[in-house]
C-alpha cells in the first residue's frame, strides 16, 4: 500500500514518477514539505529585460528598414524561458509545487498567443505567480494584474479614463477587458453577484496603469494623465482616485466569499475530479476563508481530502500533463527540453498559449476526442522508437505505474512484439492517460 500511495501522490499531485527516482518513505509528508519556502531560482530575464530587448529589436528593424535576419533579442528570451520551464519540470524534485505554479498560471492566464507577450510570460511566471503559490492569493492577484504581461494581454495599458486629461483631448477610450476578466475569471466568477456597472467602475479605477515599452523604466508605470478622476464604487464599496485604489480594490475582491468559493471549485476540479464532491469544495473553501486566502493552507486542505486519494487515476491528463509524465517516465534528461515543448505543441497544448483568458480547459471532455487520443498514441510510439534501446518496458511500467497498473496492461506489455510496442502500450494505457 505504501507503493500505491507513492504512485497516487506522484501522479495526482506531481508530474508523474521519474524513472530511477527513489520513492519517499512517507509520500504524504513528501508532498507537504513541498509547500514550504520556495528555493531560490536561477536568475532569468525580467519583464524589463524583455521589454528592453523588444525595443532594441524594433530600433534595429527600423534602422535596417525591416531587413533583420537571425534571431531577435526578444525571441531569444522567449525561447530560453520556455526551455527553462521544461527543464525544471523534467527533473523537478518538488513536482507538486510545479503543478501549483502551472495551475495558478492557468487561472491567471496571460497567453503568448498574443504576439506581444512571448518574451514576457516567463518573467510573469517568475515574478507574479511563483513567489505566491503558497502565500496569500491577494498578493498573487495584485502582482499578476499589475504585471506588464497582464496589462498588455488584456489591453489595460491602453485604457483611458473618459474624463482624464488625456481622455478629454480625444485620446483612446475606456477598455473594460481586464476589469471584466478579473471579476469573471480571477475572483468572484459570474455567481459572485457583480453587475455591468461594477465592471465599468472597476475599469475606470484601473485606468492609468500602463507599461513603458519603448523607454526606461521598461515596466509597469502609472500614467496619472490617463487615470479617470473621482471616486469609484465596486460592489458597493467606494474607492478614491489614484494609483493606490487598484491594489485596494484587488485585495477587496480577493477576500470575498465568492472568490474563495470559486478558487475552491477550481482547485478541487484540478486535483480531485472533473465534478468534485461538494465536501471537497467546502473543505478548501473553509481553508481559504479561515486563513485569509492563504494558498498554502488551501493546498494542505487538498492533501487532507480522502477524495483526492481515492479512487486514483480518474481524471484524464491534459496534453501538457501527459507529455511531461511520459518524458519523466523515460528519464528524459533536463537538457532536452525541446522534446517536451515540441510534444505539447504537437498534442494541441503549446506552452503558455491558451486560446482565451479563461485558460486551458480542465475537464476531460475537452481533451478526449478520438483524434486527440490517437495523436497521443502516435507521439508515444515515436518517442518509444527513439528510446527503446535504453528502456526495459516492464521496468518502466513498474516504476511509473506500480500497483496501479491493470492486469490487462501488464499482460499486453509482456506479449508485445517489440520493446517499442511494449513501451507504447504502457504509455497508451488508460491508467497512464489518467491521473
């Protein structure tokens, strides 16, 4: 039973067992330790570095009359940060924490599907999401919403108060995208009782927050001449004009009971089941409420749920989860991040490229079309062909599935006509497809 507990811990809460790693003596304690203080990360390009790089690229392009050849500075940052993401997960010693980072990145999506963001999303993860995954949700929300990536992604950087100095001169108008998504997706959800009037008032409150993209300080700035003057009222609470109002309003929204409920539903759906039991939602919601939105407390409440441990392997892995699990199952070295990144793109979930601000779907039905499943099998077969000389199929099955492997899978692996086919059967099995 210890081994079964380890595999459930590694599959449901982590990124899948890595071939060759030694199971911990106490899997539940192993997960809990990962909710401690974040280890220092290697240095990486900041949002300011990315914005500066793109400004230099634009200047070079103008000087050369659009004839630039070779990789751009901003493009190099985009590639290096994506590779660092994959390398970290291929060899992660704290995979539960990485799963939480990815969960919150999806909840607070800033997608590089917008061409302006490819060089910013890695910095967004490191600066706005990662430092807060076991801290207060309010701190994460403020850091995310006021980060250059989010301001640009949801067009808040160009939003102008109609009665501001700039607005009265006939400049750009009010843009409600960020305000609407914060209320609908990031905090209250549609069941939270906000109105269109709240969206408009919140959008007015956020005016002035923008991004210096062409010159220093290359990052988030407050442009007072674009800020809507006067007090605003969101959910009945008044907020005075000025830059301080944005943080005050975000912290107010983060503390709402409807926000705690919304976050609890999403956490339970991600880690427990597509349709999580109400008791699981209530337990996570209570942890958030009683801890003033402490995400570490919510994660610990999640680990305490028996529903999160039984039954195992009920939720279909997303393409990204599947690719990382397969790469770890074959002990793919961390200096091969392109394998994971190419696999995610091939299976329809390229890194940080959600099609809408709501993020990638977290229901199995979104990923369960027959054609999508066959693409997984084809990709697994291709990778198995490259690695078959290095792997013993039964050993792989034992390491990555252990006692969770069905008898039918074990029999099929034993009867396979070649190591490649046997490995493909392991990776195409229902138990490997699910977590």
